[in-house]
């Protein structure tokens, strides 16, 4: 296990925030008249958003350890 360099941590955090914004935009673009396929897509996006939010919480910490 090793400490992630600060620049890598910040770069990853920026990418995560961008991904979060993109997924939220996609979710907002889904209309209320949901077909089964659209419901599955929305659930997939919501799961992805949850993963991104968890990752953001991890990378917001000053020290992040990773396995290499």
C-alpha cells in the first residue's frame, strides 16, 4: 500500500466531479414517462452516481492510500 501523490489525488478528484456533473445531467434529461428500458438506464445512472459520490468522499481526504 502506498500514499497517492497529491497531484494525482487532486486530478482524480477533478475527474470525479466532472463525472458526477455529467451523470447528474443525464439523469435530469430523463423524462417522467419511463419505459422499462429508460427505468433500467436511470437505475444504472443512479448507481453510477452513488459510486462516484463514494469515490469523491475518499479522494477528498488529504491522504489517500492505494494498492499498486
